[in-house]
C-alpha cells in the first residue's frame, strides 16, 4: 500500500483533515463518560440542580461536536479514499494502454477488469478505513485507558489480561486471512472471465443450445467464489463472539471488583459507570482494530495485484531518440523469426522478402500458418524474436511507436466498433476529419451505400461492439476508418471475409486505382480476394513456401494450386 501513496498527492488535504477531525471526535467522545460520572457522584449526590444542568449542557455540546467532527471526518475520508482509488484506476488504465499484445496475453482481460474495478474499490474502502477507523481505534483505546487508570489504577489492571488475549486472537485470525483474501480475488477473476466469454459469445451459445452447459460452467466457478467468500466471512464472524466474550467477561470482572469498592466507599457509583464505559471503549477499539486489519489484508492483496500491472513493463520498448517520420511504405523482412512470449516454439521461421512502396501484396496459407502473426510484426504489435523488419528503410524498433502506427493502418481479423455514432467511430482514423473526408473514406470502402440510407447519416447510433450492423457492414466501416488515416501502409487481415464477392471486387478496384501509392497487404482465405495482387506470399507452417503472382503460383506452388482448385470446385458446385 505504501508504494501507492504518491497517488494520494491530489487528495493530501483530505487525507490530513480526516484523521484530524477523527481525533477531535474521539476527544469529545472520551470526555462524555467523565462528565456523566461527575453528574452522578457530585450533582445527584449533592442534589445540585445547577451543577447537573451545567454539566448536562456541556455533555450535549460535546456530543454535538463529536457528531460534527465525525461527519467532517467521514466526508474527508471518503473524498481521500475514493479519490485515491480513482487516481490509481486512471494510472492503471493508462498503463494497460501501453501494453503490447504479449503483455495482454500474460495478464488476461478478465483479470484486468477485476483489478480496475473490484481491486481499486477495495483499495478505496481500505484507505477510507485507514484514515478513520485506524485512527479512531488506537486513539480511543489510548485515551480511554488513560481515563480508566485516572479513575482507578488498581481496577484498571483487568486490562493486563483482556488486551493480550484480544491481541493473540487478532494475530491468529490475520495469519489465516492473507492467503484467503488473495484466493478470493483470483476467484473473482475466474467468474469475470466466464461472464465475459459467455456474454460476448451469447449468440453462439444460443445457436448451439449450450445454455445448460454454460450454466453448469458458471455454477462451478460461482460456487467456488461463494465457498471462498464464505470462508472469509466465517473468519470474520468467528472473531466477533470471541471478542464479545472477552468484553463481557471483563465487564463482569469490573462489576464484581468495582461493586465491592463502591460498597466500601472507595469508589463512586458514577466512577464505576464511567469506568465500564471506558472499558467498553477500549475493547471495542480492539475489535475495530481487528476488523480494520482484516480489511487491510484484503486491501494489501488488491494493492499487490494493482502493482503487478503498474510494474509490468511493456514488451515493446522505444529508443531514446526515435525516428519520427516514415518516408514511404516499403517493407523488408530480414531473416525474421518469431515465437510468442513464454513459448520456445517458433511460429515464424526465416522470413525473407521485400515490398516496394505502393505494391499490393496478398498472403494466403492454411489455418495456423501464422499469417496474422506475420503482419502484426509490422506495426510492432509484437516484436520479432530474431532478425529485423524495415519500414521506409528504417528498423521498426527505431521508430517512435505512435508515428509508426499512424502510418500503418491495421484492419484486424475481428472487427471492433465502439458505442457512439458512425462519425465518432470514423474519427478514430483521424480525430479532426471533416464530414467530406469521412464520406470519401466510406465510399472507398463501399460503406456509404448503406450509411447514406440512414435518416441520421453519420449520426446513426453504433451499439456496443457494432451489434446493430451485419458482419459485412462492420468490415466495411472498419476499412473506411483505416483509410481515413491516409496511411503509407494498410493491412487487411481477412477483413473482407463477410463481404459479398461483388463488393469485394469493388474494394479491390478502389485499392488498385485510388490508393496506388499506398502499400497494401491483404490476408485472405479466398484467392479471388488477392489474385489481382502484384505478388502473393504462400505461407506454410510459419515459413514462406512460394512468392509470385497468381499465374506464377499456379505453376510453381502445389499448396496455392490446391487451394485454388478446391475453391474453383466449390464455385462450380454452387
């Protein structure tokens, strides 16, 4: 938790005022039992009404002050605690934005969601408790002990037994609490994972009638979370009766020995009443401390998970003085090999080829031939394991990352649209794009033909994930978004698979005629989508099997010829 303290800087004044007001509240609470004892032992015994009224008003004022200070402390504590959590959440989110694909493979998305929500909220709650309960409990205990010893030092010796026993119980519980709370957070991760997976794929679940299977999977993880949560709750519950037993045993002992002193006349009945109140305050403070430490253990577990994200260095690193201009769209692969982080298996081996600026390159191969892995190395979504990739004559590792990715437009295999409007989504390609520029890109991607039919045009609503568009419409919108960047290189990773043949041909024509100065790389399953390319790369098991144009590959590449013939048979069969 201490390592996260710099995030409190913005809320330092609230972090200072909250414990200050809490100490003032404690002082007001502490004085009330003493005033009560004076009313009983002096005012009532002497039947001094004026004395009783004066001290009564003083006690009411003290109670009001305690209430006011308590409210102010709670307000400042909440501002500091949840403001602190908000700062941590914001910085954690920023750090995630810098992660490479390799980092995201290691720290899974469901786990990151839990850390940004549940873990940050826990840290906020624990911080608020630290500023209030962790201040109130020790100060209340110390002041109450002082008052108890002031009233009757010999009777206060009862604490010599009560406090050590309470401390032993607290330590035993805390010893078991740490691992349990860490396990609880990991169980929340697992539940979030299955919720995310199921809701994203809900259409597939329903189409295969797998609701019952998914319900069983969810029940298994949900029950696991429930059982772990119950263990944590049982731990908290078990400490309460033990602490209550200590409190009541101590009160009984005080009543027994204190009562004898009252009868003997060495102690006033008011003093006994206030002494019991101070005993209760001391032992309740110990109970509060135990509750705080239980929550603090959970907060520490959450803080550790947040720090794991904050301390994770991106696999993609930039040099001190990076190149900030991409001269052209030429690409050179020099002896490139690649394996995913944590794996020794090379998914790409000895890749060598060059692309001239403005060329159209097709990439084809069987499933698992690492086509997507190959193109993801160009904008440094991953870094090469061996060899080098040059864009515009410069190693991609020498570029300013933002500069490189601005000039390399990537239309991923999975088309992602964000909630908002069509205009909002298009401006991801160019933030200051005019409507004319957006419409031009939509026309190039053959998307304007359906966008123009909407009454609200570019202001047409896009639901989360683009669920109110068909697969082909989403693909055309994402292509338009990429074209709006005016990149030097555009990569289409199987991004016209849901588009009909006629529309696909139109898109190819636009790329050939209007984007002749843009290097275009097209990954496709259909040969018809790439047969117009200047050259086609055939991948097989992570290696280049052949390179050539369509006609050349039909002669020299058995893999390409087999794919072509199987697709031709499919067309003839239809």
